[in-house]
């Protein structure tokens, strides 16, 4: 077979040497005896066997094509315009198609006998099955099964872990996927996981479970909603009860991190991005069967023609303009030529400026004249518009699907999307670049998103709570008030080594205050360390912020700063801090916090000064 395919004799001898130089021994009563020297055959577990099997299967393919070409075998058609399929090969599994007649059954058996004599591969009929269409009567099925001496099958069942047959309800078919995800999530809910730990588990494990299924089948919206509901419950659930307040919908969490989200996957959009890869491969390889089944002419969001000579692209019917998302010519003009090649100067190898300007509107004309054409007159090729190299990627298609879904163009109700300005991107970038623990970054993100259980937020979500701050008795306890404007927070920031005067901060929300701090530290050489220290301080304030702070505020401030110094001590030792307050204060050096007694003494002095002022 290898010689027929054009392999050199030397190469064939090498390959056969790998097959014939081994020997087998057989255990008889537990003792190895005798040796068998094989001359042909494929050994299980041999890394060379899969490739040799594919080469041998070319013989079976040639036999089937030969008899099908003579009209002795008839395959099936996936559509009226597609060619007939006589067989399908899946690695070492094969499916043969023929008409349910005695003559074609005998011909299939004859083909298998010829293949067995030529290759030495004998078909195991005990592991084979016959499958019939619903149009075949039971009498015909029984007769052909007896003639072929193969048992009848009840369906293909599962292949590679996926169902091969569907009924009217896809939700029942994919129930196993939903149960697998929910079971995995319920097992994690009992563990003590931080937000950072939950993010890793959701992205690396849970969202990866249905990936292979979504690359083959279109999941229903109900299945996607059930999976996302379980993931959302895990994300917002507390460590104690497993229940929690859902501060945001999954679409918000699915936004990119530089846009204010967490980068989770929207299964509805990701499923379509995975399936579109099959369409891209079909169109790129010009697969005749796939093109006839799914689309006669290549179309789809992001798929367009790259113009070479322009002879294969129709001006009005094919997508070829570099103008997302339709890529089609919208100019209603009867003077438009049929092919794009009629717009190209054959000598200069560029579009004729006068003709294009006369036939198209200004927007389309500018887009056409800006296209780069092949100087050598290459043939036209399909390309993916949203990548630089023109090749399809699931990542780029997912971003397109998210944008289309936000505008309601994928069958779901759109929310209009979210536009993030330059300041917003700078805000989220500063958070995720912090050199702190993952749970601290997630805490700062929740502060900027206003997703903390402070009294104002709880009242906005329908809970009847008192808005008064329990520490300073000021109204409207917000995130910014709790962490910066409360008397306890002011005492903490003044007593800490940074000596931050929060009265000079002008921002009304936490996000505004954080951006203001980023701007103040922008020229500092240790900007990252300073912001990281503040992030640790905010985390420490929040951890003790829900306690009652009326009795011993000075003691709690000392404990807070002591714990903060233990976390950020190495960074604070080498930071040259400047005064961040207005007025006539001079720049000061941060005193190193080496041990807890020094921390206690420093805090007492700071608290006394604050009380006197």
C-alpha cells in the first residue's frame, strides 16, 4: 500500500522492519513459552500503529470508491446538491452506507472480504452492528441482518462522550452536561474559597467542562442558563451558608477585565464562536459536503473575500468590502459590474479610481480604494476580517459575538453594551496590576464596582436597614465613607506609616478616590508599592469595619496597623514616602516598622495627636 502511495522502497523497508523485528511470547500456566515472529499486523499501543492503520484504510476507501463509481454501491446525501457519502472514517472506527437491498449488502460484504485478503485486517463482526433508517420495515431489517450475519444496533449511542442522536428536546440530551457542572460546583461550595480561588476554579475547570460539547453541538439557551445559574451561585455564595446576594448579573462578570468585568465566559456566545470554527474550516478548505449542507455560498459574520484577481467574487452578492459587519455593497446602482475584476486596472493592479468613485457612495468608495490588492494576480481567498493574518480564532469570534449579543443581534434581548472610556480602562488596569494577593485585587474591584454590603447598597436592594454609620453616626454609610471618610478610617490613615490625609481627597465615590490616588502617586518612583500598601490597608479596614468600633478605637487602630505592617513590612522598609496632604507639611521619611512594640508606640502617638487636633 505504501508503494502504491509513492513511498520509497527504502522507507517501506524501514517501516516493515519496525513491524517484523519484534517477537511475542505466550504465557502458559503462568510461564512464558515460545516466541512468535510477526510478518504483518498492528500492535496495540505502538505509536506507529495509528499512522499505518490510516495508510491501510486508503485501500478500503479506494475499493468503496471503485464500486460506487460503477453504480454497485449507493451512499447517502446530506442535501439534494451534495455528493453521495459511501463511508465515514473516525480514527479506527468506520461507518459504511448503502441501500437496504440484498444486492448492496452482498457487495459490501464482498468489499470487506477483498480488503481482508489484501491487508490482512479481518473485520470483527461481533463488534459490528447494522443500523437502518426509519423507512425500513422490520421484516427487511431482520432479513438483511441474517444475510450479513451482523446484529442490529439500536443507535450509535455515545461517541467520544457525546450523544450521537437527538430527539425533539435538546435539553434532555444535554442534561448530563448540566448535572456534571452542578455536581462539581456543589462539591466546591463546601470549601473555604476566596474570590481569587473561585475565579481560578471557574475559569480553569468548570467553564472548561462543556467546551468540547460546545465545539460540536449548539446548546439550548435553557441549558446555558442552568449552568450559568449554578456558577453564579458559587461565585456570590458565602463561605458559611453557601448563599449570598448576587450583586451583578453574569453578563457583567463576563466583560473583559479592562472593561470592568472578570473575564468569565458567556456560554451562549462562546458556544457560537466554537461552532463557527467548523463553518470556517468548511469554507476555507472548500469542503463540498459541508458547503452543500450548511451554506451554498460562504457567508457569516466576519467572513469575507480577500481580493486577488477579483474573478471569483460577485460585486453585489458576495461579502468583500472591509466594512463590518455586513461586508456587502449597499449601493443600489444598475450600472455596477458583475465581478470585482471589472473594477481593477489589469496593468496597474489597483482599482480604477474614476470608476469606483462614479459607481459607489463615498464611504464604500473610500473602503474599496483603501484595499491592498495582489500585484501578481493571485486568486481570491476567504479570510477572517477580525484578525491581522486573516485566520479564524475563537477568541476574536467570541468578542464579535459578545458585541452582537449586546445589541440584540443573536436572538437574545440586548442591553446596549457598555462603553469604557480611557479613564475607566486606566481604573481597571491599575487594579489588576497591583502586586498584592488575588483576594485583595478582587476586593478593590468590588469596591470600585460598589458591590460591598454597606448600608446604602443594602437599602438600594430593598433591605430595610438604618443608613447611619455605627461608628461616627453620620448618615449614608457608603463604600467611600466606610473606607475613607469615617472617623475611624481617618484615624487609621493618619496613624499608618503613609500618613494619608483623606480630607484632601475630592472624589465622591470609591472609584473616583482610587483614580485620584493613582494620579497623586503617578510621579513617585515607588508608585506600585504605595498603591499596594493602600490596598492592604483598605482590606484590613473592611475586615474589621463590620465590628463595633465605639469602645476602644485606639486599640483597634493599633491592631489594624500592626497586621498591615506584617503584611507589607518588607515593601514599606524601602519606600521613600512624600506627604500626600495639602497645606504647609513638609516631606517625611517613613519609619521602618520592624516589630510590634514599635507599631504600638507609633500608633499611640498618632492617636494622641489626632485627638488633640
